[in-house]
C-alpha cells in the first residue's frame, strides 16, 4: 500500500496554519489507521485508512466543549448520527470508555 497517514490530508480547506491539534492512531478492533486534524474554527478533519488501502475522509464540525455536560451532548449527537463509540472517541480525542460512560449517563 503506497498511501500513508502523513499524506492523507489533501482537502482544499485544510490550512496548516490553522491546525490546533493533530493525532494519529490505529483502531485496535478494525485495524483502520486514522488521522485527525482539529482546526481553530472547530472543524475536525478525519481520515481513515483500512488495512486494504481504502481511504475515507469526513469533515465534522465540533464546537469545543468546556465541560462534561457539553461533551456528553456532543457524544449523544454523534451516537445518534450512527457513529460507533470508537469513532466518537477518535473524533473527540477521548477514550472509548469515556464515550461509553457519557452515553450511559447522558
């Protein structure tokens, strides 16, 4: 596979000067590698790369949450939108167990 996560962000709206955080990892359940770039405007650009080389990109605009209640509301919205707990954890930069607990308490 010639693709790697260092080159997945080719979106025209992605200005490197506006990136506030960036993270990379691998989902232990699916084997998908992921990269998340969070922008100063609150948008998160997510790219995943499967073991077979399938690349998928999405843009999610998440307002920064300043407390637990706001985070739980975001987690609920994403979950209601059909995202898995692992995906929500990746999007929000929190653990899957935090997502699970937020859904239980939300």
